[in-house]
C-alpha cells in the first residue's frame, strides 16, 4: 500500500470512530447558524435574528424601544410560535407605571394559545409603590384572555380577587389568599360568585341583619356551594399558589 493511500485510510477511520464531521458538512452547518441579521423595520423598530426573504423568520428579537420588546419565534415577519413580550409604560390618565410580561403562544402577531401574563402597576413617584399585581394563566385569543386563572393582588380590602373561567364555569372570590378551602366550607369568604352552566350562586360573608328573606337566601346559597367543595378544590389550591407569585413589592 502506498504511503498516501495509507494516510487517507487512517483519516477516514479517525473521522468514523471519533465522530468528526467532514469539512464540507462543517461549512454547511456554519452557513445555517450564521443566518442572523439586523433589520431596520418601519417606525424605528429594530430586529435581530433569523431572516428569510428579508423578513423575520425563525428565532429573533424585535425591539420597539428600550422598554418594549419581543423575543421568540417568527413566521414570515409575524410573531408566531412561542415567545416573551415585555412592555413598560406610563398611563398618562392615572400617571401610573405599568410593567407587562407575557410568555406563551403567538399566532399572526397576537397572543394566541396557552400563556402567562403578569401586570404590575406602580405609583410613578420616588418610592414606586406597587398598587396592583396581577397574573393571568390560561388561554388567550387575539390578545384577549379567554379562559383559565386570573388572580389580582392590590391595595384593597379584601386584597385579593380570584377568577377562574372556562366555557361552562365562572368562579370569582374576593378574600385573602390563605385557607381558601376552609373558608369556602365555613362561609367566611368575603364574596363569592359561581356560575355553573346557567345557574348563578352569589353570596357574601356578612349576614343581612335587617332582611330575613335575603339572609335566608344567603344561607341557602352557602349550603348549595358547600356541595361543590370537591369540584372547586383544585381551583382554590391554584388560587393560593398563584397568589404567592404576585407580592406587592
């Protein structure tokens, strides 16, 4: 065997055993990875990421300003797939600072599918006191929250508002964020509205001292709601869990 043929055979064996990639394959991989570009879009919007036909396509980041951006998937120039959107702005009507973060599914440039959105509202002053912290976890359609959990924590009394909704049920509770199952059974929740199909149950913890008929109805409603304890327990547990994610700080 000639010396040159022997060397070639050794190189081939090294590549097969050691897992090395031939030079031609390395060049192809490098070409695919380097398909990231800067784009200047209308209205001063900037994009950096994967591009196809002059449009964002693949993974990338869209930046409107220092406080507003999206990082995630694009299809033909539109946010589609999964990604995270962040936006911080001042509401000039209330002069309050809003911090919004959404992570989840997108389609046709809008929030569509499963996702989680948080919104923190602060006083636009030196201390930046948090007045409201809210989380929505579930399904969005064309930027609108349509089903799942909506928990808000604010400087109110009571300080929590809990909502669960889907196509058949709507549950809303106003109370603190501890011992919800116990308070459901005891009737101590400050306010409850539960819509189950076409039937609506509504009651509050404060008795009607001067209205016997209204008080009787309140107690009957509470009795009915207790029969749904097993059904609503998963919702109550999730309320307590989500409430811990939105402190007023």
